[in-house]
């Protein structure tokens, strides 16, 4: 046992109002505690229900580092089960996705389980007849996670049996997810293919921090977005000709500091928050007239105007996803180790909207987030340099002080200058809360 296990005071001391200790990003023991406490006590994104449209459809993924299966049962409900056979531990499913029919069958000794996890059959079951097998946990089948909630197609789960409820955990932050779904004239999203997957050699929180870090684009992306803007200027593009889609996407990355200051950042309790309160890098995308017509048909002019008037940039759902409403995208930062994170970038189709919107969404993902993109690599380079730099001795703290004021209250929703680091402070405040809530202090444990 190291110095942080069962020592909530030592863990809490890693987060100060204006700085965070480097152990939160580099220490193996802290990472293991994050998996055990933070990722167990919070509501973590699992998948979208359109990834499992038919009964028996499943995907495999992780909540923290715990392997889980999301599956559609015969009652049409989505279940989230731990991916582990109750017999001897074998992972039941290893494909990223598939259809298992009416039941899962373990490949080792053929125990089978209904798609809600219940034990269905065991070969040669009479071997247990004279035992108290029925009393043991193996007889319960594949174990479900503590709680599951499907919010308008987005499936979240809490590993812990007891804990904070879904609505209390997310509160008003659900307005960002709702806005993304409302952008469909049918109020429905569908996943568009598998996500782009991209391994990052850095801590998962570096990616989360980056989502509301508005002082980096004009610097870190100068070599990619800046070059694109300069080349486009040289092209003498006629004023009356629509700008190429790629330029609409990439040019706003070079907006000046004032643009980002004025865009605003909103924070919500429990570590959630978003950039782009007043405008964002997605505000000036051209509108397909037939899309506007379809939205007005469904919602009426006023409501359609409100829905599309929101151009929230990045919304962080603590701990580890970000969504972009205006281009129907979700990025999942899956922790693999203190210095390893698997990033999955999903895109969705707005059901009932013209194809051009999906085209823009897919182009954004390729240009900005793909392993073959030109923008995401700028960020990756910075994360990896920081992950290495944090091992330098003599400096132990990471600064999150920009626009910090005394006595910030993270239980209150707030809107501030778009270059504040308040959202990073909000995240670490929530980190501390959910890390320590189920830890016993070593003193208590000794009693
Ligand atoms: S390990 Fe699964 S049936 Fe034996
Ligand atoms: Fe970036």
C-alpha cells in the first residue's frame, strides 16, 4: 500500500485552489485510485443506443479500466454487464461489436447467460447438485454494473451500486446533449460508423483539460491552421464563391485571443462545463436551406432558431467525454494507464437532416481528430512533451490560476470570460470529491 491508498487527506492535498500536484498526472498509485474511486462513483459514458439497434447487438468497451459489454436485451432495454465470466474469469466477448443472438456463451466451459446477464445453463449441471452453488455469486451470472441510464440515446453507467443519481450528477449540463439531439428534425441521432481510434501517450486528464483550454489554438495550431489560412489568402478566392468546407472548419482555429475571451465559458457542478456561451468556432458554418426548412417544420421558427442559435463549442462531461453539439461529435478519453489514453472520436447523423451536415461532421473528424489529421497532432505533441516534462524534479505543481478569484463556489453554475481556467479548477474540485468520497482514512481503517 502506497502513501495515497486509504489516505483521503493526502489525495485531497494534491488539489489546491490554483494548482494541481503532478502526481495526479504521473503517479501509478493515483491512477489506480482513480479507477477504483473516481470512475466507480461517477456516471461514465458507455455508448450510443444506435450502436446496438437489434436485440442481441452488443459493443465492448471500458468504464475506466473495467471491461464492460453494452447489449440490447430481448425486452429492448440496454444492459451494461461486466465482461467477465462468473466461472473462472474469462472475458465473454472480445470483438468490438457483434450480435450474440439470445444469449452469451463463454468460450471456456460453455456456461451461457441471457443478455441481461442471468445464468441460463451450465453443461453437466448435476455436478453442482449436492453443493451450495445456488448461494454463491457465480449462480447470479454475469454481473451488471451498479446503474445504467439511457438519456436520449446516450448510455451512461455508474459502476458503484450506490451513489449519486444521474439527474443530480449532470443537472443543467444535460442541456448540451439535448441541444445536440434537438438538432435532428426527428429528435434522434444515429452513430455514423465506428469511431476513429487514436492512442495518446499521456494522461487522460490532459485531453480533458485541453477541451476548454482556449489560450492554445492560435499558438499550438499555428503550424497547421495558420498555414492553411495563409495559403488560402494567397489563392485569391472570389468573395462571392462559397468558402471550401475545409476552410470553414479550420480557419476559426486562428481566431485572436479576444474572440476566445468573448466566447465565454460556463461551468456546472460536478466538473461539467463548456466553452462557447455567446459564440464559438462553429458559429459561422453555412446553413443548408433545406435543413432550416426541415427544422422549422418540426419545431416552428422560434424554437428552431433557438436550437440552432446555440453554438456551444466543447462541452466536457466529467470525467472523460467531450461533445460538440453543432457538429454532432463525441470524444471518449479512455484511460489505459497513467501515461496512456485511448481516444475514440464518434460522429453522429442527424436523423432527418440533409447529408451535407454529416459530410461536414465527418470532414471535421478527419481534419481535426483522426490519426491522419493535421490539427490533433499539434495537441498530441504538447501532451507528450508535458507528460515527459512533469518528471522534471524541483517543480511539482501544474498551474491552473488564470482568472482565479478567491472562494470560487463550484456548486453554483457560472458564466465567465472564455479564457478562464475555472473549468479546469472545476474538474479538479470534482476529482477530489469523487476520489475521496468512498475512501476510508488510514486512521479510520486502523480503528
Ligand atoms: S470460465 Fe466461463 S464457463 Fe468456465
Ligand atoms: Fe488543440
